C-alpha cells in the first residue's frame, strides 16, 4: 500500500475515533457536576479524577507559558514561508512542506474557534468568575497538532539525525508537559484532555497527508 493511502486511512480513522468519543462525552453519564450545575459527560469518572488531582495554579501558569512556545513554533514556520515567498517571488515556489503547514495552521485555528463556539462541556472550575468551554482542551490540541506537525516536517526536511531527534525530544517533552500540566492544574476534565490528544493526533495525520499530497501535485 502506498504511503499516501496509508496517511489518508490513518487520518480518516483518527477523525472517526475523535468524533465517536465526542458523541460519547455528549451522551454518556451526563450529570450536573460542574460549576453552576453545568453538565458533563462521563460524570462519575471525571469527578473521581478531578477529586484526585485537585487544583494547581502553578501548573496552570506553566502550561500558559508552554502555549507561547507552541505559538512561536507556528510563527517560525510562518516567517520561513513569507521569506521564501518574497525571495522566490511566487507562493508556488515556497517549500511544499512549509506551504502545507500554512494551510494546516488555518485548519487548526478553525477547529479551535469551532469548539470555542460549540460548547460540549465547561471547565470544572470558574476562571475570572465565568464558565468557559473545556472540551477538547485547546492547549493540548494546539500543542499536539502544531508540534506534532513540526516533527513530521523535520522527519522530511532535517538534514541530519541530530536536528531531527533533538527537535523530536524537545517537542515531545513540551507535549507531555502540556498534557500532564493541564490535567494536574484542574482546569480541565479528564475527557477534555483525551479529546485534545485525539483531535491533535487526527490533525497531525491530516498534515502528513496534506504535505505528501502537495509535494506530489505542485512539482
């Protein structure tokens, strides 16, 4: 089976898993266990995990700073794309993997906005006295999707293993800290974290497919 077909199949499967999990969160064991009696799926399990982890604003602040690292990574690719565009005087002459990253980032932003508008459930605590959308964890989703896609990029473009493995270790560490930190901080339910990981993985697989497709079509 060709790599392009494998990437497309993996992408489709991960999107279906995320969609199925989201439906379960919306309908299974939904009870008013959140602030202001807000309703949450997988209520018994989510409440159990929340009571065990508690609230830790030190981890919350750490993950906020890690979010800046993620945004700087995305911005770095944007700068590379713009510089290549100017130097080569045509957007079609920009590195296809970088061009795919630009399109991909638009998709990631669209997913972020959509779940801010369409609320599946709210956070387990009030921030600034307000209920805020919580599923999937946007910090986890964005970290996983941006840094995961960057790893895929370096797998294709890194000229030596030191750069590849160095960035992979860095990106993997940030993702792991983000996942653990958002859970330990107490600002998300456990299912929010799982949803963020699943959506992030689905998006990364989409980038791999998009990158491969553009490198074939725009030669």
